C-alpha cells in the first residue's frame, strides 16, 4: 500500500479515505481512520434513522422494507437470487439496525480451515480486537426468558449428547428490573455518546429499535466518528470506483448518485453482496479491470435453516430481546431462538406448516391433505392470528462446507438486465435443511402444543439467510483470493475491503462481532497520518 502521508501533496483530493457502507466493517473504518488523522467520508445508500422513524410493526411496509422504487425506505432490505434469499440492513448503521443484537465469537475451529489458517495466528491477533468491539458497542447478557426458551433448555438437557444452551451476549442496554424504558445519560463513553433508554423488552430488535435501547452502530462507532469530524453522506449510492492512475496510487474517482467524489483510498464495506455487486460491475465496465478472477467465488450462506414454532394457545412470547437463547448442537450446528414484537407478523407470509417435502409440488400436495385432515388447525395457522405473539423462531447455522458462486448475468430475477446471478458449486452443495434443527423444532412444537413451520422459498430450492459471506475472500495471492491477509485488494493501491465478503468459510454462528473485529485488525495496520489530515 502506498504511503498516504507522502502522496497527499501530489494532487489535492477531497478525502484521504472514502468508506462505502456503514455496517460492522464500515463503521469501524470510519472511526479508526479519523482517529489516525485522516479526512474520512462515509457514503451510505440508506437513510439515517431516529428511534421514532422505525415502524411500530413490520406490517408498516413503507417504514420497514427497503424498496425505494415503491416508496419504501425502511431498514430491512432483501435480495433474491436463484439459490438464496438474503435479508440485510439498509441505512446508517447497516445490519445493526435490524439484527437481533447477538455478538458472539466464532466457535473453535473456525480459523483452522486450510484456506486461511496459515496466513496468520488469527485467534491471537484478533483477541484484543474482539474485546475492543465488545467495549465500543457495549455487550451484556440477557437474563430474560420466555416459555419457549425454558422448554428449549429442557429439551437440550434431555438430549444427553453434548448439546449445550448458552447465554446470549447482546449489544443492548438492559436496565435493572423495574427500570425498563428509563432514560439514562450516556452509559458507555463518559458523556461523549448519546443519551439512551433501557430496553423495554418489546422483542422488536429485528424490526428496528424505537426506544434507543439497542446499541446500533450509529450510537457508538459512527456517533464518535462523526463527532471527531468524519463526514457522513446518507441516501447516496456509489455506482463506480475508478483509479485516477492505473494502480490507484494517485487516488480514486468515486461516482455516486449525487455526483463525483475523489479520495486517496477507498474502503469497500457495503456488505458481502453489496460489495460483490459494485466490484463486479466495476470490473466488467473496465473501471477496475485488474481484480482477481476469484471475485464472486466461495460465497457462503452460513448453511442457514430458519424455522418457526407457533403454539395453538393464546400466548405472548414477545417479552424479551429478539434473541434470548443459543443452542450449540453436535456436528458444528448452532440454533438461535428469536422473536418479533407484538403485531409484527410480516414474516408469517413466508411461513407454512412443515410438510417434510423438499419440492414445491410435494409441499402443496401435503398441505392440501393436511387441510382436509386438520381443517381448523391449518386454517388458524394460515390466517396468522397473533402469529408474532405465538411464535418463536429457530435460526439454524452450520459451519460445514457449502458454497455458491455469484457472477453478473441476466435472468428472470434480474428482469433480463445485467445483475447478480448465483450458481451452485456442485461438489459442495448448500444443504436444503438442517435435520438437527428441524428435529429440535418439532420437539419444541410438541412440548408447547404448537406447529413447526418452514419458509416457502425452501420448497423451491432457495435458502433464506441473513448472513452471507465470501466472494472477495482472503488469500495468499490473486489466484486464491481477492484481498491479502490485511484486506488489501490485489492489483491496486489503497483499496481495502472490510465486510463479510472477505471471510472464506462459514462461521456457523452470528458473524457481526467477527466482522467488526477483523475490521479493527485491518485498521490497526494503517499508519497514523502525522499531519492530522492531508
């Protein structure tokens, strides 16, 4: 990487670093680069949210979904490819706006994968950065449990096969009993941070926290960065990144929906799929022609399998943070118990009673048979009455192999325009379901007088996930990956990637802490700007 301090005098540019995206990688870059004295700008295509901007329930689609073409400018985006339906956050704070708040380290063995275990001593190097992220975001453990959580713990204890229920470390401000919803002065940064409010236990973390209780990135990393002088441009989408000279040593022209910006260096942090889409477009259009041929390879989706258990009883399981119990199962599988807030039953549109069929025609046939045999139960589920209150989700995640490839092409899902299309890696097929997770969910349904439900896309061979990795993976050289061990893009100067796209294997658990810690490590490799800004 060329020396930004020495080259800044050669041509005046607006910024030393431009950061594309404001999620767990981009927010870290925004703060740490500014602390080092660089002029920093963050560009985010979504909007800035205040607590009252989030919807009361996720049925308020204009305030919940990100579909700007239809006037929906909420925090929940989704992208449908042939083999995966990806849910992702959009807005200042990225995925932190709609994630469950779970911040866990990856399981043992994650860094032992041959593809990257010899590049550095990952556990040792990342240990201090995990701690830094926990301290900056603010992590606690929730003591709150609902009836399904308690029954889940009973089932795990009864298994006797080594399965364990863990507490859930969360980025949420939990007050003492009886102090739910109380406003408190900045509890984390000695007055430099914003005033906050204790969690109200509404279960709405994945809809968007309306009470300033969730420690989203705009309440910590981005707040501190902006306070120090980082410029943040929201509702601005980057469409092209092009070096001023061949290798980027003289800086980059960055084309956005609001005009052109120039920066000495660029950090791609638009999320695994967002970074993919932008880099592949730049390569295909000739803006970044020297990117590795490995771009788009080794896409991982955490082998996720999302199921729901809905009780037939008139219950309310929403009185807890969104994620309240985490189960470690044998065979490198984890399951997170999760919920939505009262009235937030939008996901019920994708949930149908489990039939055991793996193809849509089989599922449809069995559904008709079930309707004939159990008309009252089936109709009650299909009508979705108080679905969010009566349901608990199990998000299964697995470390085992399973990969896709993503490239630019045309198809029905791109409306025959050039866009991202997915292809299976035949020898490492993504599993259609996680049998252990579904068996556990069925037992939970039996114990709570409930019905297990799976997601409609699964019957069409489409995996639903909130965690996508890879496509710009770390490697020893451009024949193995897109970036080196320090996240520097092969073939270019001052071009970094700091999001989940650099991760080459499935973590099998929620990845937010890992992405942020890896970004902290990347930023620690960049020297201070000795003049306090170019």
